[in-house]
C-alpha cells in the first residue's frame, strides 16, 4: 500500500494578522486543527505539522490528534525553511509523496486534497488549479523532495522548483470544491 503524507505549514508569526494564524479560531476550530483534519480527511497519513512561532502555545491549545508536530527553529526566515523541515521529517516515512497545505487557507477542502492524493506517485508534481491561477494544495512526489528543499529559501516554498519542472507539473482543477484564499488580515470589527 502506498502512503501519501500530509504536510501542514503552520510556523509563521502572522505579523500582518496580529498573531500566529495556527491559533486563529474560525467557526469554533483553530486553523491548525482544520488543516490537519482536511489533510487526514483527504487521505493523508501520516500528517506532519510544522510549528514555529508560538509552538508551545499551539501544542498546548490545539488538538493535534495523531499529527506529528515538528518545530522549525528557523521559522522567522520564511516558509522555505518550514518546507525543508517538514520534508526532512518525512524522510524516513513510507510516503511516496506529500500534499502540502498552508494553515491560513481554510477554504481548502478534503476533496481538493483527495484529488492530489489520487495522483500521487514518487515522480508526481501537482498544483491545484483555480481558473487560471495555480495554488494549494501542492503535490510533491518523493523523488522531488531533495530538489524542492534545495530551492526552498526565504519566504518561497516549492514554487521555484515547480517552475523549473513545469513540463512535468499537473494542474488539478479544484475550483469546484475549494477556495485557496488566504487569511492575510483579520476581519474588520463589526
């Protein structure tokens, strides 16, 4: 049986938001809990969640279930380091691929993740398609992890690697089942 890991990036400080987005409550659930549930519901196992800013608070407040929390000591350098930490945490797993989710995209659904899982293979590369845009979730086959990690620096994740390997990248339509809008700023008081 082939396993596809879920990789939730939840390490940021959420400076524009006013605090770590992993701890933002939406519809009664923390965003980190929602992302883990979506990854699991989409068929991912194991699910690794990368923590950074307020990692201790996230661990104590969030119901992480059987997700594997790992800490990124360099979280302040940007998303690239969190992606590298997450992929390194999966190195010894039996996963053939990883589906990457960002904690601040609560409109991503288990069905969008499932569409990626259904295409998983060691050499697979995929991005969700939203009309003419490409976004999350992102599928990274295991054979691509070293190259992705090499190019993931600063506040850039897998995008440079995916651009470089565009001929192999499959865009998976997800706009009928998900919304990849991120929570960048808190809603105005109302």
